[in-house]
C-alpha cells in the first residue's frame, strides 16, 4: 500500500505537469482565448484544478482538468469496480476540446491512475469525433496512437485498445459509434514503471495526434448549415456522456465537482426531431463512411 | 390476466384519444405550426404514434407521443420493476412542450398503464419548468392538480403526489429540482375503474393546467439574454432526462423508438462552464425563490 502512495504521487505529478503543458500549447494554438483556472476541493477528500477556455478563436469550449481525489465509494458503486472494500484514490487528467468550426473534429483524452483496496491500475485513451470527416485526419490520429503502442510491451496492444475504443464509444440507442475512435484502455495492471512509461508516452503524444488536424482545418470557411449539423451531432456527444460514459458517472457518483465533470458537454447543441441527412450529402457520408469501425492505422 | 387485456384496451383507447385531443388544442393554440405524425412499430411487439410540431410560432418543439408496447424486459431491467417474470405491456401518452419564448414555461405530462406478471398499475404526472417564473402561474398549475386529486379517493392524494414529484424531478449533482413540480405517481394499484377515472380526469385537465399560463406569456417581448438563460436552463432538462428519468431509461432499455423517446429533449441548448446568475437578477430569483419545494396550492 505504501507503494501505491508513492506511485500515486508520481502519477499525479505527471498528470499535473501534463495539464500545464497541454494548456500552454492549446492557448497559443487558439490564438485568442485564455484558459481560466479553478481549483476545487472535494468534500470527501482531495480536489482538482480545472482549466477552461470559453469562446476562444479556435475553441468554442476547451476544458483540461486535473484531479487527485480519495475517499469512499458508495456501496452500490463500489461493487462495480475491482478491488476490495470501498476506499479508493484516483488521479488523472481529462480533456475535451470543442472547436467552433464544424470542419475541425472534437477530441477527448483522459489518462488516470486508480487504486481500490488491493488493486491499482491505469486507464485512459483518446478518441476523435469529426463532423465533416477527412480520411487523412482519421488515419493520422490512429497512426499516432498505433506508434505509441508499438513502443511498449504487453499488455499494451494497439489492436486491442483500438477495438476497446470502438466498443466503448458506442451509442446502442442510436446504433452508432460516437466518432472515429482512437484508443481506450482500463484496468491495466502489472509493472507500475512499465505501464507508467506507456501512459506518459500516450499523454505526451496527445498534441501530436490532434493539433495537426485542427491546424489544417481551423481557418477554413464554413456555412450556417454545416454549423447546424455540428450542433445536431453534438447532441449525440451529450447523449453518450450523460447516458453511458463511465468517467462522467464515476465523477458524479463519487461527489466530484459537477462543473468540472460536465465541462465535457458542448457549448451549443440542438436536437432536431428525426433529423436525417440527405442521401449522398457530406453529412450522410460521415455516418455511412466514417462512423463504421475500420483499420484506419493500416491505411495510407 | 384477461382482465388486464380488457383494461389495457380501455386505457390505450383513452390515451390514443387524449393524444388526438391535446394535439388539436395545441396546434390551434400554436397559431402557425403543424404537428407531423409518425407511426412506428417496435420490433419486440407493439408500437406507437408520435406527433411532433417543430419550429412553430409558440412552440419551438412540441411532442405528444402515444404508445402501446409489449414484450420481454431485459433481465437486469426486469429485476427493478414490480411483478413476476419479464413479460410486460405498457401503454401511455407522454408530452413535452418547449416554447420558444423564455417567459413561457416548459411542461411535461405523462399518463400510463403497465402490466408485468401478476401486477398492473397506473403511473404518470405533470410538472412545470419555468425559466422566468411567476407566482400566479405556479399557483395556478398546482391548484389544478390539487383539485383533480380531491375529486378521487385514496390512494389518490395531492400532498403525496406533489411531494413525490418534488423528490422525483431532482438533480442530485446540481442540488436542484428540475422545475416547480406538480404531481407524480407510480405503481398505483387497486380498483381499476376507480384509478382509471382519476387518470382520465388528470389527462383531461392537462390543457387547463398549462394553456392559460402559456397564453398570458407567449406574446410578451423577450431579450437575447433571456433566451440565453433559457438555453442554459434547458441544459438541466437534458441532464435530468438522460441521467435520471425512468421513462427515458425505460424506453431506451425496452427497445422503444429512440426519436420518439428523445423528442423530450429541447431543440436548442447551451452549456456554459460554471454559469452563475448575478445576485438579485430575475435569473437568480428563479433559483433562489422558485426552485425550492413549497406548498404552492395553499397560496393565493
């Protein structure tokens, strides 16, 4: 258990530092907005630092959260999580970027270290949600994560993490994935140093995975109609996060700070009854071509 | 069980008829929009008829659904519902009205009859969600439901149903009720004819409970800023429906039609990070004065 404390300290230091570095890059990249900072304490133990940029030039809303919390899980919830008892600790960084321009994809990433009873593990991942998808963007995103994974031994495995991501970010009630995937992993147990090296490599690769995509699209002109489509698709993002996302549910059920947890929700959203894109339109192409799991990293 | 069939038939006939009557009143009241009609079949058994008005003059989105479904509940879900086994039937009418004008409250009502194994029961209710609340509106809404309840014997009980509504339409992660309440009831078992008379009385009273409120507010001028506040508050409506609402979860988990279930979601919504109304503003008044359970029906 004293190992857990030392390990958690190292993980938390890394996540805190990663938050600072990512925020610095994104603020510069945004070209107008500034991140505000809110530190908060969790009544049951621990706290966090939320950094949110609202109404920026590139990002309509960008949130990068760090947290380090500990306490007791509610009885019901504790049963669903590995490890004995109800005592837990969790530290991690979580980010969601909602660009203003519908030609730029939304992105989410999260890296975390948890302990509960006799267990400790890493979890995390990164996934891309385009509105007007481009093949080269999707391939680039997946290739970055594939390359990160190939640099680390088992249990790290790009094919497994890619499929896990496709399976996880899926809306059963829509019969549709949230986006074009990426990687997702959870309950990674084993040699701490080895797993921590992988998680650091993944965290350090986030900027490379996303920023080149955003850079080549962010100044492109877009129409009102494209904006409306983005707002409708953002509705699916909300549906996923509130109905299915374990991180959101974990946060809300363990007494996390609501505003920090729900900073993941898009700034402007619409729900149009029974919206269907015109056959053959770019909007239909997103759904028919891109929202289908594929081996993007193997394509050129 | 043959009683259940006959009773379900009568309940379904009433709900179908109520849908038609409410739609006729609302279409005339809207003064511009038309309800479209979609009939749908549920793969596991039964189906429904959705009537939705989008981009009307008064209503930005108004949905009035009728459904009559039957089949088998998923194992996990069946355990959470009274009655033996997994076979169920459900029929009901459900409506959500999202006015365009932020000075007009959103309203929800639902009346339903369910059977599962050896059990059959009525459930339902109606609740009001104002953005800029008026005392007289809230009192009127509650008085209508109180009067309906006083016309029927136990187990019908306004005080109990009012409290049930306050308890049910509550967002723990916000520490806030969804709106100013109304009535809510579930698992009402007993004499079918007696309970059915109450449910019919409640269904028939919906127009009287809501339309006078909407009528006196719908043509009032409003500002961009009031509209923005409405869109932020609508975010809470989405949070409630997707995280907590049993009807939504029931529908999605029993293979209902997604578009009909999610017609309850507001058309335009925003999430602003850590939004706080100015102290002393009408926006603060909503939260401080109206989003607190009170004995509205006893006030003048």
